[in-house]
């Protein structure tokens, strides 16, 4: 298996996206619980932190994800991903091109792209060298209440045409995630249903179990 294939295979299962937590110790505590529960991918996303705090948190999370052999992705910022030697970066619509991120990160790092509810955008991202694509929001999301809505039929179409892992995001819970996996999602990206749970580790375990049922 080459390094590129290995990287792409790292995008599967529960894809945990960090909350906007300014307390680094608390963030690490929560993430450790999620990783103990089986989260396979961790994306560092913090819209309220300063650049210095983002660097501190990303460095700490890079070390923690190595401990659990989990894939570590940085949201939006390819330079930060390179600085902390993350496994890759996730790009939104305004975060620059795949080509620019590839130049900065190199050929073996993972580049994911948000494709919202647009299958043609995913095909274009794959053609440009993206290693995975993300669709959503599939359900109402408190994190992005105005996000474009996607449906399971989009996953079925994408699964039949794309050759890269597919991530589903947006209001996903243990109850509604099963249908998305069945429709073709390789990973479920979760924020609220994971971090707002009374027991984060148990919630992560429940999400992880969904992938063995389909």
C-alpha cells in the first residue's frame, strides 16, 4: 500500500470535530475521552481562539492523536497544519485551493474539501487531488444553522462516482447517522452530539459501533 492510499484509508468511522474550547486542559480532557471511545479522526477547529492559542492547542492535540494512532486534521489553515505536522487539512469554500495546500503540505498529507450539497464540486475536488470530500448539512445544525441542506440521495450518487472517502456532517446523531452510513458515508463528522453528551466516551463508542452494523 502506498502512502497516499494509506492516508485516504485514515478517513473513516467517527470523525470528531473539536468544540470552540479556550481552556486547553479541558479540550484535551474531552478529546482524550472521545479517542478512548473510538474516534478515528480528529479535526481541530476553533473559531474563537487567538493564533497563539491555536498553535498551542494544535501542538497538544497532535501529540495526543499520535498516542491513539488517530488521524489529525486541521480545519481551514494549511500553514498551521504544516507547522504542527498534522496528518492533513480540511478546506472550506474560502480556504484556498487544493493545489496551494498540496504545495505547502506535500504529497503524502491528507487534503479534505467541503462540498456542501454539490456533487459536481466533489468531482472537481477529487480531480484536483483532494483525498476526501465532505457533504452536509444533512440535518439541522446548531453550529451552522444556515448551512446548505444535503440528503442521503446525494451520498448514494457520490458513492457511485467518487473514488475518495466521503464524510457526512451536519446535525448527525447516533439515531440518524445509520442511514448516512448505509447511503455511502465512510465517516460521520460530529460536534454537538459528541461534546454535549453527558458521557463523551460512551457517545463516541455508540457512534463507532454504528459502522459495524452496516
